[in-house]
């Protein structure tokens, strides 16, 4: 199969340039905190990224303006692997004696907004911790969507690459041109980020802590453990509320925000996926709150429901931040949290998981199947917002969910070779695949250093598969993909 290598290099050069510019933020903080080794590492990588990015972009300026769908998947994988590799270099070159695979895992966890760690947040230089938050913010909406929003001349090829990066049930567009859709999406994303930062800065947080928490929560990475004691500030109910609210806000379908900006308040408030998502979180929060109260955990029913709602938002949005010792929570509450992380947030958002819209359609398909058993001649379409779901979309969602749980179970079997307890093994597969980054057993602190190097690499692939919703990664292992005689699209 012949790929459009000039376009691949051109796209990679733009992303390379963006990554180099983004490193200026942690570089500035490294200089401020007198972290000389990380500062030197950032400076060298910035020079390389900017130099090569500008040079390759000029050389490939006249690339072919159209790509096939198969090339879209290839470009997405190449670009993501590229940014992960370069993103690992600051960790590797910071004179902290980190191994390459630990740095690769840390970079993957950052870019995929998983928030897991093998290096440990307590001993990590503050500039490197900020770089992980910055990479999470950039990866939150997708690097191809970022490229398309800043470089709209990608046109139709940008749309195909974005479709490979975030396939969804359908690729929703806010405008006629996908470049404009990407730009509006990032404008909304940026506005939410600035609002949260403005709300956190007046607290007792330093600007660094406010920026770190903002970037990690708005991208649903949640890399900061709120249950641990913070030296710089005290975790107040206000801070918990802000972080939980914006984690939930960024896991809501961005189509709803676009409707609000267009004055379509009624349509935004009645957006089906958003309403179901909020209902699921509320129901799970109340059930977990009652469960905590019955097991005498917490300071009463109201406090239990409040903590359960915040923790439920953390898992449903796949942020994964921890506000309590969830390892000691009742099994019922743990199971609900795990279920929330597997379902995930809304489509066209920064969250992971299978997405609420797929879960809703799948439940309706089950209900329809039962009804058709009773009334075999009846015509009963699956309806979403008073519109029937087409057969191809329903089939695609069914296949996705079957593949989703199939890969989840296969990953649990692979990770079981590390010979850890079952709760930790299943939690590791769920935490990486859903991009939550934490779960139960020995992983309540998001520390995956208990795994050997080969399993860290597999977990990195699993995080990437979860972020790209599987297909872009799994297709690379399909023989028919590489055989140009079998498919030409």
C-alpha cells in the first residue's frame, strides 16, 4: 500500500511545532523553580521541535491535498506515537534516572489523559508534573483536532484524520466545514479552561497549583490526588466542587455548548445524551451515598451523598481524581464507580469510556429485542430524540461494545501474567482502557509502577487504544489493512 508520505510528514511537522511551543510553559516554570536539568532538557527539545517542524513544513508544502480513509488511520497512529515519543524525552533527559519505558508510560498517560503514573508525583520535578498536565490538555480534544483547528487548510483530509482519531457513533459537526468545527471546539475548550483557572486563582493555591489542577481536570486527566495532604494549599469543599464541576463540564458533549452560544437554549437543555449522562451520575451518587451511610462511612447521609457525587463525577468523566479512601468503600459503591468509568462521558468530549450515547442505544436495542420476541411482526425502531437510529449505526454501536468488552477481557488476561491479585488486575485493565488512570486494589493512588516493563508497554498501548476508541490501533494489526488488493478506500 502506498501512503501519502509528504502529507504524513507535513502533519507531523505541524504537531512537532505545536509540541515544541507547548514546552515553553514547563520550561519557564523549570527556570523559575531552578530545576536546571529539566530546564535544559526542555530547551534542547524545543529547539529540535521548532527547527525540524519549520523545516519539514516548508519541504512538504506542496503535498497531495487528498487522502484515503485508510491513510487517515495511519497518520493518526504515526502522529500519536510521535508526540508520545517526544513527550517522553523531558522525563528521560532530566537526570532523574528514569528508564525509557517508564518515561514512555508517563508520556502516554499524559497525552491520553489517563493520569496514571509509574514515576510517582511526590518526587517528580514540578516542571515535569506541569508538562504532564500540559500534554493532557493538548491531548484532551485530540492532537489532530488541534492541528485542524489551527491549520484549517487540511480540509477534507483533516476531517478523515479526525474521524480516525475520534470515531464516535457518527462524526458530529458543528458547522459545514470540519476545520471550523475544530476551531469552535477548541475555543469552547479554552474558554472553559480560563473560567476554571479564574475560579481557582483567588483561593490559597499558588498560580502553579491552580494551573496544574485546571489543566488536569478540564482535560479529564485528574493527575492530582485530592485525598492526599497538599503542602501548598488545603483542599476545601470549594476547590473540590470547582474541580468536579469542570471535570463534568468537559465530559459533556460540546455540541450542547455550541447550541448555547447560538441561542438555542431549549435544544441545549434537552440534549438527549447530556440529560442521560447527568441522570446516570445523579442516580449513582445517591445510591453510593446511601450505601456509604448504611456502612457508617463518612459524616452522615448528606456528606456521604456529596462525596459520592464528586467521586462519581471523577469516574464518570474518567478524570480519576480521588477525594477519599475509596479502597475502604463498600463493594457495591466500588462496582458502581467501575461501571461509571466503563460507560464514560459523552461523545465529542474529553472523556474516555464507551460513551453514554452508545450505552443508551445498546440498552434500547436490548429492549427492542425483547419486544420483538413478544411481537415478532411489530415495527419498533430505536429512537433517540424522536429520530430513528439507522441500522448501520445500530450495527456499528453493537460491534463497538462487543469489541470493547472483548479487548477489556483480553487485556485483563494479559495483565494477569504479572501475577497480581484479581482486583488489581481487573482494575488496571479498566483504569488504562477507560483512561481513568485509577481504580481499586493496589491502584487507588494511580501508581502503576507495580507492573513489569513489558506490561507497562502493553498498558501504554491499551491507554492509546482507549483514547482513540480502539479502531485506529486495532486496524494496524489487521492483515487486510496492509493488503492494498483487498481494500482501496
